[in-house]
């Protein structure tokens, strides 16, 4: 197995080394050659991976040490250049990085794309926790994403294991968008490619069709999904990946007998929510979207697009092999990795679960309490945010698609409360740039919930959040379902 390049960097010791790389002490890092001193800190490039025994061209992000993404320590900075070595313009978004200055994130209104062959300079302190970077355009579908983890000072003696999930298609995102019947709504460089879009792609070989699949593939221009019952999975994928691999040939991460593991799961899927489980182990959620929460023990943990979840588990003293499974919402598809102690027998895992999973709902969210909630304060502004769907795969906020949107206007320092209402039949993971917010009410019931940056809004379940407007700028707020965002479900919060 060619597995361990990415996980090699994840031992505690390696995090410390990696911290040197991002801590501004490059010149003294013994691992760097003089030539590397001028090399970019991050390079975005194209590569070929194998999915279901077929070659697939995808994007990747490499750091100087060869790791895919950033593995650093709390307090470290991202200092240096991001080089676009692809042949496509790039709008990189630092998801969850609330210390990144407004003008260092190209995913902003009017933010142009970084042309091929060019670099951006960056210098900001990494936000502690499990965060990530991804392109803010359709190329996110082609895996233009990577972890951005700054290990918390108080993490303790645990082994960090990062898992990045993806929903993978051999078709281009432009084709997928056209299959859905949608057109790109927001300004930018991409348009829906009509070619091949009218034909129904063949069924996924060797994979069962869960209920969600029934809703896949509406004809262009039609929108059968507007009616009927709540549903998920409106895109038909060819595979679900965990650290670039299917469960047929999963990554195997070595762990210690009796050791403690902290899984940092990142949902880089563009249209897929998952349920995480660790059969044979007791898992506790200690952080959501990179922000600590009171520990919550459960057997399955939902994670929607854009979200992260940190799970801590103890490996038994007598060792063994322990799968970490990610089952697609409303489906039987499963992906994942395996944690194994030395010498453990690793059994073949089924890529299809016996039971179809349910839909992601607010049950888990209602159990999460932030370690550090927002300070008690009356809100200065309160907004209603109505999520909507119109015929022709047009997804809206307050009745408008992005481009025709009405920004939410607030002042620096104001406490802003927002209530998302969702009369549509799909769940929307809503994400606000540049801020962490607190969940304050679910289904109308107020409580002091999680602090995070992406929250799900299921059909007919209002969700209220609050945040303190922290930095001037026009911050994007959008659904993290890529094709909902691309066809209109995006607006901005203007802080003046
Ligand atoms: Cu959505």
C-alpha cells in the first residue's frame, strides 16, 4: 500500500517538526535545502490517482515537506506563498481560519482568481484546531482541498489521525451541474458545460442504489426534487473516498496498543453528508469545526459538507484492527480507513452497509455544548435567512440567487443573530466565512450550543446562530453543497 505519506506526518513528533516549517523558523529547519527556501509553502497541482482501478486526474495541495496539507501547531503561522501550478484559475478559501486577513482570502465578493503559474503571498496565524482549505469554485469537486490542522496546545499525548472524505465522480463538475439542470449563478470563470449532459450516465458498477439515488438525475430544466419528501444525494457519485482511497483498499494507520487516538475528520465532500462510526471502540466527540466542545459519546456522528469532527478513542491494550467508517447519509455506501496495531489481522471490509442510513438531523447538534460559548450579550441585529428552491435547479437565499442577493449589513463588533428557515426538501449546511458562530436554537428551542463555522439546516427545522462581527469586509455566507452554492445559494454579510 502506498498509504502512509500523508499520515506519516501525523505523529506528535512530526507535528512539532511540521510546526517549524510553518512557524517562521524556516532558515534553521535542518530539513530544508537552500533551494527550498524560495519554494512556495503550498503548491496546488494536478495529479493522477486510481479510483475503482481507473486513473483519475484530480487536484492536490502539497506543503514543502511533501505532506498534503498543513499539519502545524497552535500559534504557528502560514507564512509564504501559495503557488498555482495547475492550468486553471484558483480561488482558495481558508475554511475556519478566522485569523486570515480579509484580503488574503480570494473567496470574497469581487475576489479574483489566482491565474495559473502565479503565486499569492500569505502571512497569518493559523487558527487552532481541525480546519481545511478548498477551492471556492467547481474544482472543489476535483479534490482541490487539503487539511489545515493546527494542533491545540492542550491536545495531550494522543496520536493525531486526519481523515479527509470526498465524494468522487469521473465526470467533470460542469457535467454534474448540467445533469442537475443548473447554471452557474455567481460571477466567476466557470460556466455549465452542456456537452454530454443530456445523456444518463451508466449506473455505478457494483454499488447498490440507496433511496437517495432515486432522486438523482432529474432531467435538465426539470426539478422533480422540489416536491415530495425530504431527500439527499442529488448527485450520483462513482466512489466515496477517505484519504483518497475507497474501503476496498483503505489506508491503514498504525496505532499503539493501549494508545489514544484523535481522529480529525474533515468532510471535503461537495454534495454528501456522512455518519462516522468506530465499531469496537468507544468514541467521544471533543471538537466540532475545529472548536472544542464538551465531550459527547455516541456510536455514530453526523458530518455534513464543510464540517469537521474530532473524535477521541482508546485503543485496547491487546490491540487489533479497528475500522473508522463513514457511511453516506440515506444510503448504504461506506468509505473509511483502518486503525491497526502492529501485527493485527486486517479483514476485508464491505463497501456497502447492511442497513441504509437515515437522514442527517439535528439530534447530535442538540447535544453539543461549546467549551467557550459566546459572551452573554443582547443581539444588536437579528435576521431571517430564508433558504429556497426554484424550478431549474436554482437555490436561493431570501428569494434571490447570488449575484442578485441583498447583503446583510452589520457594524464591526455587533452581535448578529440569524435564523435559517428551510422550506425546501434538502438539508443545507450553511457556512459563514471569516467567523465562528454559536448555535443558539434548534427547531425554535433555545440553548447554548456548539461554536462552529458550518451548521446544518434540515427541511422544516429552523436553526438560529449568533456571532460577533469581527473583521471588516464582505464575508460570503453560503450553502456548502457545491451545486447549491454554484446555482445561487450564496449571499454576503457586509461588516462596516
Ligand atoms: Cu444547500
